């Protein structure tokens, strides 16, 4: 398929854009998109989940810093000389306790926020999550839908959004939250808490095992290809919009439909079934009118195109 043009300013600013978590899944694709648009990029990553090999080696416009968003000195050094920041660094369920997870996700955000304001950055775009909606997401939800998170990630993302809204009037730095839905694509983790269903199925296929469905397979999700998510992230960097934006396709696919399509494209065996997991949300569906109208980056990758593009690739383990 033809590569869509990413909205961008006429002349990228020579000062670097900071990307925290830039060696991660969404982060590395965002870095690629920024470099392709002519930006200088500075990555801050502690490489606990991200991989150095996900970033272009020796690129003249890329500066990589090994550091942690919860350490004030690291973040202050990272924002120095930057004009804008994209905050994608996050902890995961691999953290040893709820306190450690909150430290990574909430304290990390606040540390970046304080450094960005002190350095007078113009704009910070940061990762939120569809998990802020909780079970309200079982019907297509717009950004104004009730927020009833039922997971630590959803609660932490909502707290960060609330901090940004509460403190936003006190600073010239402008903040925008991207509520990513089910992002998939190359470099997606294939095991562990960061792994999505498609990444897990790729690993099972490489092991000669069939996709595994928990329950009846009628659960549904809104899958958006990572390159579409990266385009939306750049568009949010250029937009003056403040607030939250769903990053989704606006279409839901059942896991049974996904398994059938995955098998047809990749040659995987028919799905196996396991008992339904407690606490799983039955359906996830979002409206993306704001993504299309405000950021003007409607998703262009169909699920079939995305899975086909991934088929010959070895994903990150």
C-alpha cells in the first residue's frame, strides 16, 4: 500500500524533540517517523523494555541517552535544549509491586512534566490508554465517555491526565494525551505483560503452536497498526489541541475473526481454546472522530494489511 504522508510543519525546528521510551514498541516507530520528517530526536530510555537495536544505528540526527524518567537529573538533562517532548516511557505489570508501577507511570510523568515546564518546552504529547474507560469501553466510547478504570494502567493513565488538566493553566507548556487502543505491529513484544494478543500469537506460531483464545472468541478489540499510531503521535505534536484523543480505528474485530484472518495470512493452525480469564473486558470499541477531525490522521492501515506486513518479520521477544 502507498505510504501516507505524515502531517508536519513546513520546516522542522533544529532543536531536538525528546522521546522518552523511544526504544520501545510505539516509541521506536515514532522516532522513525520524526527522523523521516526531518527532526532531530533525543531518546531517553532505560532499556528495561525497549531495545537499542530498534533504533537506527549511527543516525546523525539521533541522540540516545540511557536514563530513567523517574530520576530528576536524567530528565532535566534530557529536556535541555529541546522544544517539545513525546512521553512514551511507562512501567508494566512486570514491576514488582503496585507502588513500583505507580512510581514508573505516575511519578515518571510528573518528573517529565516538571522538567518540561522548567525548560519552557512548548508542548508535551504523552501516552494515555483506552484503559481509562474500563468497562465503559464495551460500547463505542468518545473521549467524553465515563472513566471507570479497572486496571492499574487505566488508573495511572487517568491520574496523569487529571494532573495535566489541573496544572495546565499554570504553565505555558501545552499537554495532549493520546489514548492508545490495541496497537500492534513489528517490534511488538511477544511475551510478558507488554505483549498484545497478536504478538503472543506470532510467538506461538514460531513455536509451531496454534493461536490461543480464552473463552468463546467473541470478545472484540479495536486494533490499530503502529505506523498509524506513530502518525497520530506526530500530528498531536504539531497540533495546538489540548486534552485527550482516542487513537483507534473506530472498528472492532472479534478475536475469532482475528484468529481466522491471522491463520489465513500467516498459515497458522486453527485456534485452540482455553477458559475465559477473570476480569477481562468483553468488548473494546472507540470513536475516532477527534483523531480524524482534529489531528487529520485517519488510520489508513487495514487489519489485513497490517497482519500481512508483519507476516515475514521476526517480532521482538
